[in-house]
């Protein structure tokens, strides 16, 4: 008779490559059931976007056969529970708040934010976006929900704004609250107050990841965010161009200031190269080559990946159908890989923080 102890002993030899421990000691093995040679159990990953899902599953099966015999009938259920930030986000139900920043405008930060959110949602994660670019909100257009008006609902005696949903992502933006043709002319404190309301007065319910699309630069909005909201981490978006890289350095420096100290989860190089639709194998490095990758190495930041400049990416943003929806498109695959890397970095960061608190 195979016992539960024998199964756990075998699975304790399977490492979790990122968290530096084995599946059993990390409490990732649940619901073990044994009927003769039939073994069923659940592996609980740290994120639905885990890029090592199949490897971990195969390693479990190999370990069981190695320790308990080749004639086993093994049924492994893979699921995930996203760990909350060690900083304990103040927004009830939201596990992790991630700032998406750039030092310079025009590098495609909002495009990256939208497609990252959609890619994470496609893995089964619960995802939201706060469009923190109060003066130039573009997220509603990119998600195809411009013109929507979020309803207000009484929940437990408090009036909450209910976020708009699109492509599996919840979103709130000043674009929903101000006429499209009007300009928002506010001083910094007013914009900062509006941003805080996006967190405290919006009913997010349960979220694994809340992405905050910041305006370019380093301003009141950025300072308000890092002071008022415990961030799980930040991502910097740049292009390979020298001017963009110089401004990305300023964004990196901002998050690393002693009074701020927000963990940098990674850097994404957008517009890494141009590929025309009729010549998909060709790469034209019109903004330079590997600038983002070199910058990430220089500042010891994880390089999450590169996104090519293709016409379909721009068209998807214009019509409100993010290219990350298209799983087989090369750029859709790129965003899926970047989303997985981001989730992986965050899981590692959260696990390390828990051991040092």
C-alpha cells in the first residue's frame, strides 16, 4: 500500500526553481488521494501565469515513478493562488499593486499596460487597471470602452464606483468621468486627490494584480502614489532610443530613492524592432538595438522582454482589441511571455519579503 507520507516524501525532492525550496515545504502540494496505484493531488502555483507549470508537473510525475514505481496512475491538478504583497495593500481584496512607469512619453507605456493586463487575465488571474494619467487618459480607447459611464453602487453602506470591464480586465479612468472633448486643467493636488479616489472609492472586489498606468515623468502623481499606496513593485517601459533610455534612468532613480524604495520588478523594451507584416522574418532596428536590455543589466533589473513594433499592435489599440488577445500572433506570444516573467518576478519578490519581515 502506498501511503500519503511516501507520496509527500517523493514530492519533497521536486524543487520550485524560483522560490528556492521544494514543493512540500513550500505547502504547494494539496489534497493528496491514494487508491491502490492511483495517486491524485493538486499543485498550487504562485501565479496562473507561471512559465514553469509544465516542468513542475513533469518533475512531480518523474519523482513519483522514481520513488514508488513505474506502474502508477498519476492525476495532477494544477492550480494557482497569487500571494499577496508583503506590504499588505490598503485596498481591500487587492493582493498586488504594480506601477507601470516610463521617464518619457511616447514609448508605448499605456499600450504595454493594457496588453500585459489582458495577457495576465488570459491565464486566469483577476486583473484591474487604474489609468493614472489624469490629464491624458488613453486606456478606455485601447480597451474599446470609451464613452462608458461607471455606475455607482451602495455596498455595505458606502457609495462605490463600479469599474468598467473589458477583455477580462476591470478598469477605471478619468476618461470615463470627463467629456472626451474637454481638457482637464487641474493643479497637482487636485489630480493627486482624483488618483486616491480611484483606489479608495472604486469597488475592485478581489484582484490578483492591479496595474497602475502612470503618466510619463516624475511628478505629483508619482509621489502621491508611492506615499499613499503600498506598491508591490514597479515596471519601467522604454524604447531602445538613447533619449528614452536617459529618461528611463530617471524613473529607475525615482523608485530607488531612500524615501520611496519601491522594488523594481523589471524593465520592458517596447518598439525593440520593426517587422513589416509582409516580411515577418525581417527585423529593422530603427530605434537602436538592445538599449533596454543593456540598461537593465547596468542597473541590475530583471529584463522582462522586448515587444516589436508592428502595425497590428497599433491597430489593436486604435479599435480597442489588444493584440494580447491573439495567442498565436508573435506579439501576442511576446506579451504572454512578458506577463509570465512579471508574475514570476513578483512571486519571488513576495516570497523573499515574507522571509525578511
